[in-house]
C-alpha cells in the first residue's frame, strides 16, 4: 500500500482472491491479479515483462524460489527481492544473485540489538 501511495506502479498477485480482499484495503491503488505465481502466463498478465523490480514474498519458500527463477530466466528480470524463511539459505540465494528478505533473520538480529542495548544501560 505504501509503495503504491508513493506513486510506484504496484501489482499484487495471489492465487487466492480471498487473500487479496483480506490483506489489501478496499482503496488499494495498485492492480491485483488472481492466479498461480509459478504460471508464466499469469506472470505476463501481471505485467512482469515491464517490471523494474520483482518482489516475491509468499509464505511458501519453494514457490518463492521458483518464481524468482522464472522472473530471471524467462523474463530477464535482474532486480529480484525474494523472501526466505530459512536463514541458513540466505548466502546461497545471495550468491545466486537474489536480494534476500529473511523475516526470521531480521527479527533475530533486531532482538539481538535490543538485548545488547539493554545491557549497556
């Protein structure tokens, strides 16, 4: 929502229309597409061929990696941010050229910083 409100062209793709209705506000200014994320034709309908950046953040890590590979290999997208849940795989995905978002790792690092800051008081 924030990126769309900032003027970015945002498309949200989900296989379940109910998720779009549940998690996006009614006044979402971007586009929504319903379909399987790993379907190349659905990705074309979503506008992936014109995307400057593709952000893949489903809750299913294997699906995220398949979509990231499709975005790179089929659609020649260079700038890809992909969510992973297993922090131990972060280096592997980064070495493959993906920008990695690991909520688990980022939460752990944030917690560590907070605990360390408390110890310095």
